[in-house]
C-alpha cells in the first residue's frame, strides 16, 4: 500500500467527518466533567465509535468512564490513540481536553478506514482522570496497553512544540492530629494541629532553596480548624512534589516527608501522610515517532516554534504510558503565547476557530503518523529499537 496515498485518504476522511468532530469537541466543552465523572463524554465518544463499526469496550478496566475501541488486522501492528476528556474545577476545559478527545476520535476513525488494507490495527483509548486521578496508570495496572505497539496523542497549547518534557509527580495529603482546648482559658492543655501544618509548610518553604531548578513543591491548606477560640485538633494540607524522573522524585519525596513530620514534632502533634493519586512518571518521547509527527505536521502547513523549549514543568499520566510503549505527546498551538493552560482564557480558545483547527489538524497529523508506523518499516524499527535500548539501559 502506498504511504502517500494512504495519508491522503485518512486526511480526506477527517475532512469528511469534520463537522461531527467539531460537534464532539463543542459538546464536551459545554459539558465539563471532573475526573472519573466523565459519563457524558464517555457515552458520546463510545456511541460514535460503535456507530462506525469499531469493536467498543465500554467501562473498560473497571473504570466507569474508560473505554477501548479497536478495528483492523488482529495480528497487525497496533497503534493506540489516546483521548482525554476530563475538565477542571471551576474552569471547565481550561486544559483543552475537549480538543484532545475530538482529535483522538478523528485520528482513530480516519485510520480505521484503511487499517485492514494496511495490515494494521488502531485502538482508540479513552482515559479518564488525567487532571488528578491517574486514569492511565490505573488502566496500565489492569492490563491496558498490553498488546499496543505505540501510543500517540496531542495536547492543545499556546505554542507549537513536538517534544513533551514533563516532570514526574507525587501527590499527598498530610493530616495533622493534635488536642483540642479552649484557646483562651486553657491553651496549655491543647496541641495545635494548625501550628504543626504551618511549621511543616515553612520547613518545605526553606527546603525550596535547596532543590534543583527543575524540581517543584507546592501545597495548600484544605482544613485549618473550626473556630479561632478552639485549639485546632486537626489540620490538613495537600502537596504536589515534582522532579525530572522517578528516581529523583523518590529522593525529593523523602526530604518533603521529613519537613512535614518535623512540623508535627515541633508542635507536639502527629501526622499521617497519604498518597492521593498514582505517581505520574516523566514523559519520554520516542524520537522516531516524533520525526514522523514533525514531517506530517509540516505537510499540513504548521511550523514548530524552534525558539521555544518544550514546557518542562507540566506533569501527565501519559508519562506512565511512555514507560511501557513507544509514545509521543506533542503540543499544538490554539492560543496566543501569553494565554497559558489552566486558565479561563485558554478554555475559551478550546472552542475558538484555532481550537477547531487543532481538532482537525490534530486528527490528520496523528492519522498520518499511524500510517507511517504501519507502512514505513524503518519508522517502526527505529521506534522499537530506541524503546528497547532505553529499557535495557534502565535494567542494567
């Protein structure tokens, strides 16, 4: 099968279903749902996939809002296209996951039209709870991606960048326990859990001076007592710890734990530290897949911004997927450079003309990259060899 004609065919299919894809993007944007609650998006996407004769597994891997839909040669090379569709509290789709969902849907449907002829297989994977919850990691633990040869997705951004440089992240809750007392008449009888949380916070603030420039620690208080005249018997804080890779993250996590426990000790309290989400690994982009994506992007008339480094302080559970299969997570521009992710302004861009363009271009460039992986044996061999070499280096 000729690669260039295959690419023209998948792009023509995206054009043919363009109104449906934009309708999906706008509907998901108008109905934002938080992690593990994405029932509207799940039903919308799986309904369309089933209508297009794809083999759909709803509520996959024990998650109500996860799904898989596959088609093509059962023995062929299997490329997974990732859909994300969860929103943010009080901000809707300020991260543009409606664009990710619609573009992933489009890429999967377009690739499906030639999958059997190309001897390949495409699997559209619906992954809930990227914005906290680690849906992809939970799915991995339950067997997802076991027969996948490569995984791709695109993410809207304020710049056009191919390589995602994400940080590994660990999220925790620190619950401090003290002893209540009347804050005026018998303060000596109490042990102030809020003081413990504040001292822990200040200890972390001091630690921030002595961590690497590509590490991050940030936290908030989520409970600080009920009344000023009652010594708080409990207080709670949530913390995010980020580091370039899982090994460095483990070392930094120990230092943060020491700070939080020191606050408890200083105030005569105790603290329970509990992980709140699966650990997100760092994203490792496969260079062979990136080269294919980059060439296909240029064919669509989009230019990468060579003057902008890949954003290095984001975290995504796509990093976990990249640890087990060759994967990419490029960024596609939908917003002015001054409009950043996780803002109301970015949410507006996600249903703007530029957001709609990214849905269609994203679907096309991913579908063309799938074609390369199916039909260009050099791309496939290079991607697999690079991944195997990295795995061998990690095991030695």
